[in-house]
C-alpha cells in the first residue's frame, strides 16, 4: 500500500507544491473528542461554495492544457462591393514567446489559489462552529456555578431570616443577602441564555442539535502546517508571475501559420506575424511595471511569512500566559475553599457572624468564576492558534 502511495504523493508535490502542502496538512483536532464531533457535523452540512469554485478552476486548467493545438473556426467579412465572403480558417501558433505556457501555468496557479481558498473556507467554518461550542460550554459551566452559589446563598438567607425573626440580627443584613441572591440569579439566567443562543446558532450550521455534546476537546500542536496566509500569498505570486509573462509575451512579435478555405473550395495559406499590443511611447514603462509587479509579488510572500510568524508567536505567548494565570487561579481557589471551611467551623463554634461567612463565600465563589473564565480564555486562545496555522480542517478530507 505504501509503495503505491509514496510515488503519488511525490508526483503531486512535484506538480504543485502548494496542493501537496494542503493535502498533507493535519488537523489539530484529536479524533473522538467533542471538538471532532462538532467539526465533523459542521463540515458535513457545508454548502461547499469554495469546492465548486475549485472545480471551475480545474476545468479551466484542463482547457488551458490544450491551448497549443490548432484552432479552427469560421470567418466572415464584407467586401467593398457589398458581398459577404465566408471562410473556414485553421491557425497554428509557431512562436508565441512563451505565452501559451504561461497561460497553462496561470491556469494551474488559479487551481492552487482556489484550493487554498477551499481549505481557508473549511478552516474558518470549523473555527466559527467551535467558537460557538466553547461559548455554549462556558455558559453551561457558568450556569452550574451560579446555580450552586444560589443554593448556598439561599441557605445563608434562610439562616439570616430566622435570626431576624428572633431579633438576633438586623434586617438590613437580610436585605443585603437578598440583593446578592438577585444578582446571582440574574447572572445564572444570563449564562443560560448565552448557552441557548450559541447552541441555536450552532444548530443552523450543523443542521442538527448539538445539545448532547459536552466537554472541552484537546488540540495537537500542528506545528508542521504552513500558515494558510503564506500559502495564499505563494499561490497569488504564481498567478501574478504567470500573468506578467502573458503580458510581456503580448508585446513581442509572434509567428503563426494559417490556412483558409472559402465556399468555392479555394484554399489559401501562409505565415503571419502576430502581436497583441502595438509599441508606443509608454510601452517601456508598461514593461517595467510588469517587472516591478513580479518583484512585488515575491515581497508579499515574505511579508505574509513575517505576519504569520508574528501572529503565531503572539498567540503562543498568550496561551502560555493564560495557562500560568489558570494555575495561579486554581491555587487561589484551593486557598479560598480552605479559608471558607475555617470560617464555617468558626461560625458553628460561635466565633463568627453569618455575614462574615457570606463574605468569605463570595471570595471563594469569585475564585471559581475566575477559574472558569481563564479556562475558556485558554481554550479560545488554543483554538485561535490552530486557526492561524490552518489546522482545523484536515487537508486529505478537503
């Protein structure tokens, strides 16, 4: 199996390094994870507009491969006597200064550019779907957190209400507690609404409910993938270079052999000097502009490489920062829980008031909320890094 697959991969790499790079890229999404299930669902329901555009480019490339063959067609002209002269003309280009080869190269470059666009489209679609999924998951976790906080604070409210009825505590403390409960309830409802909205949008992308999928996914590093922005710049460079060769060939004289047969059966033939453009005062400036355009195309590739490297480095640093902050937040949560347990024991021993415990509980609850926030910030940063590398859609499946 491998003996037959390797030559094929080598042939593709030789014919089109960009297509080979797209086919060989691996997805950062680990199989079997919630991310993988969402990605599979969203790709299965894709309208595939970019794929249709790729097919159009492939057909044009196939047509361009035959541009060296003789062309045949009718020609009609009106004489000075008002007679219509009709002929059947056959033309074969002998010398075109590389124009036809450049046309074939441009058609191939158009296919490469369309292929990059298709992978970009799939990568962006998966990124959008997974972003919605993360928003829904964060809403679920936040709702569960606020739900637990609401139950715990409700117990404090019940205790405070009994203390107020017994004349032990002031009613203002009970009012403060109820205001805190209202805030928690509002935040719980907002988190639930965020989940519903994100899942509704995700459902429109997948054409089926995603409510049964839970949990975060895990991403590979995918460091071997060339950024899609760089591949696009390389494909655009090839298009520009081929177009420049076509334009330059249009200013040089060519040679073609042609023959014609009229309605009377009379045959004629000969050689013809051809040129698409006539020389003028601005011709040299136009030729110089073509050369400058070729140089600018190469510079755009270098610029794309630099921009991609900077974005990836920045996003990698952001992930490391979020992971460090998340580790610190977990330690603070453990410390806050330890402090809460201490205050709870002291309250039960009569050494603390209810509002003292409430204040410490709020610190613990805020630490848990911060931990949730950082966990999803890190997940979004990892997802964004995979998007920058174009590693959310596997090339072989595109």
